């Protein structure tokens, strides 16, 4: 079967999607990855066939122009900025160009990033089956639990349900630019859709989350087509990242990173450096990305190595603690290695992931508004010295080791496409 993968162009989305694409290829499927030109290096580094589109709308270098201002934001401001500009611009380009491209390629099935909003309308208009993937923490649209952009704890009370529904309304309002584009495309393609509830307007064949069920909040009433899989981890398919391994001195290692998206807040890195400087019996590796002026972080503590990018998995294999933004990939990679965390959520699904880190006892988190060197230091010491955190992290290490998320996801994709094919054949008989 010829499958096309389409993802949002963020590293945290591309890494799990390329891993899944590679898995589908090992099962005998022909796989292509469609995306804007800026992601070509990542896709080709994974050994996948890359097909660019939207080159005029998104020429090489344009992604950084979108992401640079977002990297300096936090909270709902980052979510709103993304939904006002980048997400609708990607949707418009996809609606304009993807239908023709899919037909030219001869795609028979699509695997799409759920947060590439309303992209499913394209294969739907072409009568091509598609499966959705939550590369981030999935959003509970029922209000049973808080939407993942909030760090609210899970509380099964009427008051909490009201709060959760209000949060969903606010989140839905931010998607209005993409929704307007989706409605126009659906009308042009003569798709009969009831837009009363945009979150459930388009029926979905299958929805796969790389979040382990054990790490989510309990009792979410997902529909039958929703499937927990587990992390889409693989050891290959990534370009090597150089690192000064000779500088590691054998002391307990703390790995710190704020990810690759909302990672441009200088004061957060300064706070991390100020806190870890007071723990001389550890060594710290701090990855700062490309949106930070290194001179602004001086002086660097003697116990800290600062790099732009880091071989994250290899460092987590040696780490005793991870200071993280609570991105899903970093969180799951930490848990896969039994490493507890102290989280500083910045935006997107990071608050919801932080709430789950605390809920499951694998770490602690501090809201950005309350961040200081003193309270960060207090949390780091608490997690380092309390054995329960590492024990809970090792529980999830065992859970993840027993669950092959890529195989589960691949099974769901194949079953869903086979079922859809059988249904289509029955309808034409």
C-alpha cells in the first residue's frame, strides 16, 4: 500500500512521525513523507522519501521566521500565536496544493498529524482513508479531564468539569482561523459536514496516541477508534549530534533542555544555571537550542556544559535527573530510561504533561510565573533525594519496555485501512 505521511514541521512531531513511517516501510508498504522544504533534511536523515510542497508559500528558511517570535512566548500566548499564523497558513497551503499532489503520487492511504488542523478533509474529499496520530498529549474533548494546555490536576467533581469545559471553549476559539479555511474547503469539495462541534465534525477512522495509557489521567471516555500505543522510539533514523563526551567527569548527571520550539526565554536558562551552581556534587548538561545568545548566559557554572544541541537519549542513559520543559518526547524518553524529572512547562501540551508527571509521582513541576532559583533548587534536591521518584520512573521504564508503541501503532494503521478497504468493496458490490 502506498502511504503518505504529513506532519506539522516541528521536531517534536517529526521525530515520532518519521519513526512510524520507517516502521510502516519495514512492513512492506511504500512510504512517502510530504512536507514543506525546511523539513527535508530531517526526513532524508531518517532515510525516507521526501516530497516537498508549498515551496512558494514556505520557501527554505521560512519556518525559522515563524518560530523565532514564538520561541520567546509562553502559555496561551504561544498557543494563540501559532493558531493565528503558522497553523492556518499551513492549512491554506495544504488545501490549495495537497489534493493535486496526492493524486499525482498515487497515494492509497494517509497518516496525518492530528494537530495539522482539518487536514483530514483532503483525503476525505478524495475518498482516501486516513489515520490520525497524536504526537503530543491528546486533548480530551469531553471535559472529563483538563485540556492539555492547562496544568490543572485531575479532579472528578462537577466544579472541575465546568472548569474543564470552559478551558475547551477557550482553546476552540483559538482555532477559528483554521476552522474558517476548513469550512471553505469542505464547501468547495462538496463535503456535507455538520460543524456544530468542530472537534468531532469529521468522523475518524483511527486515532493513535504515543502516550502510554498508564501515563495519562484515568477514566477518559475515548471513542472506540482511539488507541493508546506507547512511545514511538527507535535508535536509528536520526542525524548524529556531536558532543564533548570527554568533558563528562563521572559525577551524577543532570540533563536539562527546554526542547526545540518555545525555547527562547533567556531568564529560564539563567535560573537553571543559578540553581544548579549550588549543587557542586553534580554535573549538568544544558541544551539551549538556537534562539539564545550564549553571551547572555554568562558566567557559566563550572559544573555545567552548555551546548546548542545534545544527543538526548545517550545523555538520558547516564542521567539521574532531567530538568525539562515537559515536551512529550523528552518526558517519554526520560521515563523510558527510568529518569525522574523536574518540569518547567512553557506552552502547548507541556502544562498537561507536567500535571501528569506530578500525578504519577515521577517528578515535580513549577509554573513559569513562580520560577526562581530557590524554588527550582528545592525541587531538584527533593527529587534527587527522595527515592520514590526514581522508583516510580523505573515503573514506567518497565511499562514502556514491555510496550512496543511502533508495532501497536502499525497494527492499528493496517487494520484500519484493511477494514476501510473491505467496507468500500462491500459498498460497491
